[in-house]
C-alpha cells in the first residue's frame, strides 16, 4: 500500500466532509412556500391555503398542471394539515410555508415525481426592441444604453425595464427556476453586439456567460405586440444542445422548468443502487468537496464509501430514479468528468450491482 493510498484511507475514515452546496447549481429555498391574495367571504384563509398549496405543487413537481391534477389534489386534500407557518401582510396577502417532510411523504405515497431543491442556474440574455430601432439588454440592476443622454428619457426607459425584470423573475419564482441576469455593464455592452443576439448568433454570448458560471443559457429576443405584451423568441443553450420556441415573457421560465423537470424529477417508486467510482481524489479538500457534492444531490438518498484504492474512491449510492437521471444531474455540474466505464468494473459478485449500467466511472475535476 503506497503513501497516497494510506493517507486517503485515513482521510476517509477520520475526516468529516465539509458541508456546502455544489458550486454552480442554485439551491431554491422557497419551493414549499407561496404568497396569494386573501379571498373575500367566509373560509377565506382555508381558500388561501388551498391556492398556495396549488402553487407549491407546481414548483415541487415541475409540472404546470400539478395544482389541478386530481390524484395530487386528493393526496394533499385539506391544505391546512400541511401548513407550517403563515402570515397576513398589510395588503391582505397571505404568505404560507408548508411542511416539506409531510408534503413529500404524501406525494411519494402516490408515486409523484419531485424536482429537488438543487436546480440548474440559468443565465438570461434578454434583448428588447421597443419598435423605434433601439434595442436594450435587460440587466440585473438597470438597463444600460450609452445612446441615451436625456436623463428623463433614461428614467422612463428604466421604468419599463424594471417592470420587465419584475415580471420575468416573478414567472421564474412561480416555477421555482433560479435565474441569473447579466450586469449589462459597459464591458458586456462593448463585447456583445446586440445585433448578434437579435440575429441568433450566440458565439459571443457563450464566451461572455463564463463570467457567471451558469448551468444553462437562455437567450430572448423580445418585441412589443399590438396588445402591448412582449412577444419573445427564446433559445435555450445547454452544452451541445439548442432549443428554440416562441412565446411571451413568462414562457421563458415556464419552458425551462418543463425541460429540466422532465430530465431531473424523480419518484420514490423507482429507487436504484449504484456504484460510483471517482478517480483523482488525492487530498482531504478533494474528498470533502466530492462528499459534500454527492450528499447535496437531491437524487441521493444514501451515500457510503464502498472501498478505496490509491487515488480512487468507490461510493455506493441509493438514489431516487435511474442511472440516466443521475448522469444528467452530474452533467450539469463542473465537479465530475465522465470516464469510459469499460476502464473500471465492479468486482465479480458485488452485492446489488449488476456490473452494467449500475456502475459509473468519473474523475474529480480540479477545484476552484
């Protein structure tokens, strides 16, 4: 046994992995909470609880129609049973937080697919054409347009962008989608021609997006319709994949939620046991980063070290869902790099693993 192997075994036996979330995906903390208007008339509070639960069901399942699904509604009847906290503000709005454990148990009982709290962070590049030939980039703080010198005109234009930003983020919150908006500062405006974004040329955006380390990039080209609402041509960029659709402002976050929930949501009725072999684990920091990452994956119910050999650690995972969904979840992060599984196979007779698709091989990538 060499010194690296001896040291690594000691690390795994004695060290407690540092807590923390993965470096790039975003943790959505308000999935089990919603705010709704207080209905008038008798039973208003109970109606508010029901409306809030309907919104929560949409967020936690990733399905737009979850709040109207008869099976889910029946499984969670009497929303007040799941209320953990609620507050009524001065505007007669009711904020409600539901008991996550109890609600998940009820949804698991009917085999509902749930989308976890760790979700892909999506960077949005949205260009708005106001019809006069001027195009502006929506930023995190305020719209930037060096061509506007009139402070009164700039103020009015900023108000429009503030409204668009509020509507976009509100739509994302309704679906539990973590969005990032660019700074839209002079550096970005100089390096990203808005005409390129409008024309669908996204090469410069891909490079500029590395500044924010997103999991996906959403590009929008918006123009005001006769009704005054924005019509948007959306493009989702994810690794080597590209998806286009037309819709309104809310359809950006809506379709992103549909896409990722379809790939990542899992149900308790489809558990799997997997051996995950990870190479290049050569330090305490590396092992701690890897363990914290795996423990924070929503798909992982149980995690244990199966064996250690030199710089390789083999974990035994019990997960919600199948191998493909685990691989998709891992692919969204820049923590593990896949290796040809033919270079490593479980020992013959390993309990609970068939030696085929249930054995995965990765390499730990260098940390930040």
